[in-house]
């Protein structure tokens, strides 16, 4: 598997850490990513998984303010900051890497007021992460998740990241149709901590409707080229979920995705 390809636990929804360890052993990636929900209370278990596979710990996904809005009361912010703080400590203990996050939902605020509220709310965690050598980042999601996230274009993700002083995870699936995408990628490059790769087949309405890279309509070669040319030198994280992946078989689909992404990266000189 190409050194820059990371296999995210989201490719195997519902799998616990021990089951994921088995999938990683089968696939033999150089890098792995997983959700904070997989973290055991005893971090030595996660350490053992990483060390036995000689993996690079790439990133953790964290559902910040999941099911809540950014206009939450201060008690809620205290609780959510405490969860994120524990995730930062865990990431630092496991060797650094990135925590890519959701932000909480829009609520009744304007986008601008919600962005200010989010940025102020996570400021203590930003300082903690910077001190610990952990990168915090936000990703882009579909407006279908407006109850859980603020940024539904890469442009807005970059704008919010600049305001909050954090990084960006470029989820290609969520932003590939945007206008002036190359310009936005160039702007995002200095903050980009992670790239998430999947594909979309025209007409697929079976949410979350992701496909193996190479099976669909997303111009991955062009977008990969833009990202690499902008100076990004990090991981391309596989995030494969949905009926197409389940129908093929998650292990088979992930292996094929890793091959396709790795071959594309090699052809582009990465």
C-alpha cells in the first residue's frame, strides 16, 4: 500500500478497536485513522495495536458538540471542551497526528455569529493542542448535517479555520463540485492536515452514497494534482461508507480503494 494512504476506521462502521486491528492486519497500511469513540480507557491497548502493525497514527475523528448547536449554554461547552481535551491528550500520547472535527449545528445564529461562538468556545482546546503538538482541523460536510456542523463548502471551512486558528481536512467528496476549487485548495494548503478520499457515482441517492475511488464521477486525478501542487505532503485518508461499499464487501472495497488511490498518487509523483 502506498505510504500516503491511510485507512480510516469509518470504512468499517460499527467495528470496535480489536476488530479494526484485524482489518488493518489484513490490509497492511502504513497509516491508520480512527474515531475517538474507538479509544479504550486503557490507552496501552491502542499503543499495542499501533506498535504491532508499525503504523503511523494519522488522525482521529471527533464529533464535537454532536447533536447540539453552537448556541449551547456554557455548561454544555465545558462538557464538550472536556471531551475534546481528553482526545487531545490521547492523540498526543499516541504520537501526535490530527483530530478532525465537526463543530456543532447552526442553531438560530447567523453563520457569522455561529463561527465566532465556535471559535471562542474551542479556544482553550486550540491552545492545548498547539502545546501538545496535535493539529485540530475541521472538515466539510453536506448541508444534510446542518444539525451537526457549520461548514458545507471548503471555502467556508477555510474561513472558519482561519477565524479559529486551526487546520482544515479536505473531504473531496463534500467539496468537489465547488466553483474556483483550485483557488480554494491553494488557500487551504497551509492549513491542510488531512485529505479524505472517496468517489461519487452520478445519480446515486442511497446516502451516504460514497463509492470506491475510480468508480465514479469525481475528477480525482485533477483534484489530487491541485492538492499536491499546492504543497500538501500528508495522508490521503480513505473514508468509504454506504450501500455500494457494503454490497462489495468492506474489506474488498477498502483494498481496491487503497490500490486505486495509491496508483494515482504514484502516477502524480507523490
